[in-house]
C-alpha cells in the first residue's frame, strides 16, 4: 500500500527548535520535511518554490512574524496549510493565528507529542488545537470580537512596526520594503499614535507581548 507523503516546511528562528521538530517528524512515515527557514519571509519564498502541503511555523520570528507570513501564504500559496507554533496560550494569539489563515495551533510545550497529529489534520483541512488549549476555548471560544490593538494597523504598518522594534533604521527599512525613508517615518509616527505608545522601549514591549517579534 502506497503511503501519501505529507511535505512539510519548518519555519522557526531557533535552529535547535527546527532540529527537534525535524527529529520528531522523522518518526512519522507519512511526513517528510523538505525545507527549513528562520523567518516568515523566507517561509513564504520557500513555500512558493517547493509547494509544501504544510508549513509548520513559529509566531514570533524576526523580519516577518508567523501571523503576517500566514496571511501572505493564504494569498500566494492557497493550497498550503499552516500550523502555528507558539509559547503563548493567550486567546489573542490563537484567534489572530486562525484569522490569518492557520489551520492548526500547537503550543511548543506539547509540540513533541502533537506536531505530527497537527500536520496530518492540517493536510486534511481539519482544524487542530493543542489539547492544553481546548478547555480555554470551551470557556471562551476563540472567535471574532476579541479586539486587539493590532486590528487598528494596516499590513504595511505592522511590517514597519516589526522592523522598527528589531532596530532597523528608517533607511534600512525603506530599502527592505521599497519605500522612501520619509514615508517610513510617517508610518512609524502613525502606528505609535494608533497604539498609544510614547517611545521605542514601550513599542518593543508591545511587539513582544503581541507576538510581533521574539524577545531575544
């Protein structure tokens, strides 16, 4: 009997995490890791090139976070499913992941036990949620109506936000996303006003708390 192989790309900014996920998935005879990357932008690029069935992706990554990468994948690679990984179990992270197009959400603490099951479910188009989160969802379902400060930002503003808190200058951001430095400064001022933050340290704290960028 021929086994249908599920092709997977791993996206996590920690090499040791990718190695662990790859080792776990290597035990599954129906799953094959065909590529790995360290950020969301590379995940989108590699998915377009390799056309995997599933991208297993961390939320908090540098350059482009997993949630914004999932939105791009939904647009550019609609046949590819996304399973999100996170250290955070709060409802905002889960809701934003599914709203962005993810099919599964797995906590890193339980990834060893659940990752293969989540990949298989996603491949079949079935939503997967870590068992540790099921009780949380029963008490407060992850659905629309959970306002997030990020909802007020455009995709471009979220992109500028991530690059600003990662220490890029306006000139570097402008070169990376094809804008003028003056336009970057305009975006930066606008997003700080929308979020009600006064300085860069406060903006960095906000970005870490909301999964825009990793803490280290």
